[in-house]
C-alpha cells in the first residue's frame, strides 16, 4: 500500500507573494521525517495540469497507475522530447540527511538554502517562462531511485541529444521505470499539499 502524507500550508496561494523559504523548509522537514537517508526522486504535480480532477482523484490515479500520466492522449509540456527519448517522467533526485542534498540545486542555492524553496520558485516563476503563468505545486510523488533508470538523453549546446553513455540516476531529471509493468511499485509515498 502506498502511504499518503498531507501537509497544510494555508499561506501557499498563487494570488499573493510566496515566501519560498518558509514554505520550502516545511516541505523539507516533511521529507526528512518520512524519507530519511535514502535516495529518492520527487515529482511535483499541479492540479492546473489536470483541471478536471480534484486532488483526491489525482491521488487515486497515481496510486492506481504509479504515475500522473494516465491518459496517453494528453500531451504535456515536454511531450515531443519525452516521446523521442522515451522519458516516462521528470523528477528531482535528492537525499535527506541533516539537510536535503540535491545535485540539481546544490550549485544554484542562493539565499533560499532549501531544495523545496527552489522547487516552489521553479513552479511559481519558472513556469511563467514556459507557460506564461505560475503554477501551484499540489502533489509530490516520492519515487524510490533504485527502481528507476535514466532516460538516454543529455543536454548539449543545441538542445537535447540521444546518448548511449550511462547517466547516473542522481545526475538526471529524466527517468524511465525499471519495471514499466508495475510503475506503482516504484512509489514510496505521495504528499498532498493543502
């Protein structure tokens, strides 16, 4: 059975300035409490990408399929790249110890000093660049990094490139399931952000 965790952050609303550090540290602490000392890949989901679904419906879908990509007819933001490189999903690798170590954000840390503050900022500000509007982080899927493998893609100066070289699962954001017939087996937990 996949455990479901919940965190209440009533101050997290898109219509007001977001305190990334305050909210990010709350999520950091939840990850440290429930997923300590193991490598995980965290996938953030916004209900804005699933407008006809409630948070309860999305959690049920993720528990059933092991992913939020339940409808092959729906084309996400990176559909063409995902199809070309056989990427099952995008997520951020990390390990929680006294602090959360994340190779992707380690060099980017500014004053935030929180992995989830950086992720929140990407959802709020980074989405504006890609989409023209901010998105709210509503659900986190916590995957066991041992049950995933890297997709055969790396970024070059001309964009995404196919590679045959092995990429560590700790050094990518693009994943495939090791066992695509049992995707939900890769899930360690789901976090609802209310």
